[in-house]
C-alpha cells in the first residue's frame, strides 16, 4: 500500500481520490463511511476546481453590516453527493485509527478493532482536534421553503452576513444571519457566531434565530443544522490535511474549497517523491500544504481573528462595513488567496487606513495568541 488516508470527510475523500488518480495504491479509513452528511458546504464559485458539483448557485451575494453591500462574486452550495464520490480505485476500510507508528520505510496504523494496516505514507485527515478552550465558530440553522424566506432572501441571492441584531440578545455578543439556497425549493437560514472563546451556546443561537425569524414573519421548524468547530488551529508537525492541517480560514471558518484545490497538488507531490521514501514524500506534501507564503498569510489572518475577538460588539458591524467596502480584488486576496502575501498586506493596510481611530486602536492592540 502506498498511502493510507485517515478520515472520510470532504478533505480525506478529496485527497484519497487524488492519490488514486495519481496512480498511488490508496486506502481510506473511515469509522462510518456510509454516514449521512448533514452539513451544508459552500464557497465562492471562483475558488473551486473545475468540475466541482454544485447543488445551488447564487449569482448575487449580499452582506449587511450597518449598510447593505452587493458583492461581485457568485456564491455556491456544494453537492454533498459529489463531495462523497470516491475514485473507484480507492480501497475503503471501516474503522477508527487509535495508534500510528512512523518508520523509515513506512508506517502502520492500529485500528480500534485490533487490525493493523501498513503503507509507505499515512495522512491524517480526521478533522479538527477537540475544540475545548479554543476559539470556535458556532451556528444553528433551519431549512424552510423558498417562498417562506422571501423576507430575507431574494431569488438568486445568497446573504453571507447580516449583522443587524435580532430583538432577542441574551448574551452581549454579535451574531449574524446567513441565508443560502439549498436547491430550487429550500433555503437554509442560520444564526452564526463567527468566532468566540468558547463558542456561543447552541441554546442562545436557537433563541436568537427564532427571534430574528419571527421579526420577519417566519415560523421555523426544529433546528436542522448545528455547527461547532475551532478556528484558531495551529499547524501540525505531522502530515495532516484539511481541518487537521489548520486549513480552516482563521477569520471566516471556510476550508472546503482550499482542500479541494490543494488535494491534487498534494497527491502529485506525494507521487513524485514517494520513490525516494516516506520522509521525502512527507516533506514534499508539507511544502505544498504550507509553503512559506501560506504561513505568512495564515499568521496575518490569525491577527485578524484576534482583532475581531477584541472588538466591542458595537464595532463589529462597522468593521465589516469597512471590509466589504474594500475593492473586490483586496477582499478576494484576504478571503481566498492563501499565498498572496502582498494582497493580504494591501487589504489589511487599506482597512486600517479607512477605519476610525477607535477601531484602529482595536486593530493595533489586539492581544497575541494564547
């Protein structure tokens, strides 16, 4: 066996498929390979590799801080069935890894049921580590018929952020409404806490969502989607991929488009270096995942996260007004291009230049990582 990929989520499946496509004998290990995926994955259309299957498109995307902003980027919801598809040559093993041993000529993986698998290279794509004590993004959402959501979402639209606060605000912490079409008939309405340590409790998010939707005359059913994951992830010293590799954008929480884009590049690097041994293959893969430029941009985004956490609640909508007023190419650089050091620098400099002094103080004095 050439490669074992641990974890059968979007990142693990994308990498396993890309490795098989590159001619590598590949095994995917997943505790529940047939489990349903209830998470909604979305991205800007221009971030995705060609051929990515799309469930819904929103040619018009909007954001609201204090003011309304129409963004010149198409927003899409990914087809979970397409994300789940595996290359036919990928072997699937049902199991959970409990121990991994790296050796000079290969690695072994011990599964919970006692079996042992061996391969030249093992990649951990099992997702983010436990988030206790970390900065978390949390959300609670409901799915409603398209016609029921017309008060907040127009036809062909995605509302990526609406920071206007609902009538109920039990905890003094800003949240926003996220609204996207799931298909031609249904819409996801989600109350989201972008980043908080610890994450905002689910009960508070549900109460805010119900209050917000009632204000718009929308009667939701039971909560159908809940989200909780850390965003202040550190890069691993092991060979990891996806959220396990800290590929989650620290300031937005997005990661799937990045993993889909990187998967074939990482697989190609592994295939090229594997004849020289596992150490060379690990080094080549890590270089693709975390190039020097990507490390610099990640550090800059982490500062953006710290600044967001330090803002008084009333400054948050104002901050996003300033961000969405930036030229499109600067917003794109900060949101999407993980190796554009110059673009991220220009975006942050322009945001600082346009900010009032009270917000500048927050941006400058944001505490360091804990």
